[in-house]
């Protein structure tokens, strides 16, 4: 726009100034698309809202709170355009479709593109949560051997080599399952809540249970890591899951601990799917 009285040689200044103002306004007021990722586990549901690769907020809630919590998240983050789900727990897909008028719903499946070659002998039985973790490890840590340890209801170990081949891993009981097994399959052992053992030698039945469960949990994971390290170089260990914080300070091996790794991997796997469909 020309301002009355301005000299003609000053005309070139005004478009630049005007565009700068417009760009600044658009940066502040533009609608930003956000992605809501949801991990339906065996015990609880975890969710996070992403803008790009940044987590804006994360959430943990029970399955009977699902509808109420998702509504509140969408009320707070009204620019969410997509909801991305990885589910191994028991929750009806219809619960998600209730929100299809508000945003696009995506259930990750074995048929989606993944950034690794799946060499599991029974690929259709590989849990989608394990596939998402392997995908996140492949995308975040390229060209190295990766072991992903997810310490939740079960402990899962997933190994992706430096050539992006998913080779498999292991599954064993998590902390809570170990306590429950001792109680359910014996006559007199009590069901205890988790507690870090006060000492290595338990001097009561309760302390012996805590020592056996917690220390056995740690020693098992360290043993697996030692075995992988002995056979592979150029190696990174990624630790995640509900018990990651406890393990991070107890394991002797150097690890990359991130309790939100599955949610981050969900977001990255969805972006990979968009780029490779």
C-alpha cells in the first residue's frame, strides 16, 4: 500500500514491511495440526498430544475413564487433527469411533508400512506395541544395533540390528505379575504392593518377597543386556514402560531411558506411514 505523500523511491520499503507484519500475524494465529497418540496397554491407557515431534502433554488413565479423558483432551487441544492408536489391551474400537466427527482415527496394524524388515518367524503374532517400539528405535537411532526393553505388565525385549532387521526378542513377567504369581500359586505367601527392598538379604517373608521380585527383575534384565552386548557391537539400549524409572537407577548397564518412548514412536510411525503409503 502507498501512503499519501510518500516518495516513489520509498515504495519498495512498504511491501517488505507489510509482508513481515503479515507473516508475524500468521505465525501467531495459524491453526496448527496436532496429533493425539493413544497406547492401550494391558493395565492402563497412556496418551500424548504432539505438535511435530514435541510432546505438549501426556496422560495416564484407566480404561473406565477412557471416554471422559479423551473428551477433556480434545477440549483442551482443539487443533488435534488425528488420533493414532496402538492397542494390545481390551477396549472396543467403537469407543474410538465415537470421536470420528472431531478428528481422523487411525489404528496401526501389521499391514501398515514400518521402517524395518520383520524377520519374526510368526510376524502376525508380533504385538503391534512391539512393532511400534521397534519402529521408533529404527527411526530415532539409525544404523546401529538396538535393544528396546519395555517394562510394563510384561517385560518385552525387541532387537533390531544395524541393517534394520527385526530379529525378535523375549517376553517375561513384569513386576506386578511376579508378585501376583507368588501369591496365586502358593498357599500362604501374601500379595504385596511393590516396594524397593531395604537390603539384599530379606529378614522377613515380606522383605524376602520384595528382594526376590525386585532384585530378580533387575538381574534378569542386566543378564539379557550382557548377552546382547557380548554378541553385538555399535549398540544402544532403550528402556521404557511403567517401571522404567525404577530400573534406570538400578541397572548396571548404560541405557537410554524414556517412559514416553512408545508414544513418541507412535507419532513417528504415523508420520512414516503418511510418507510411505
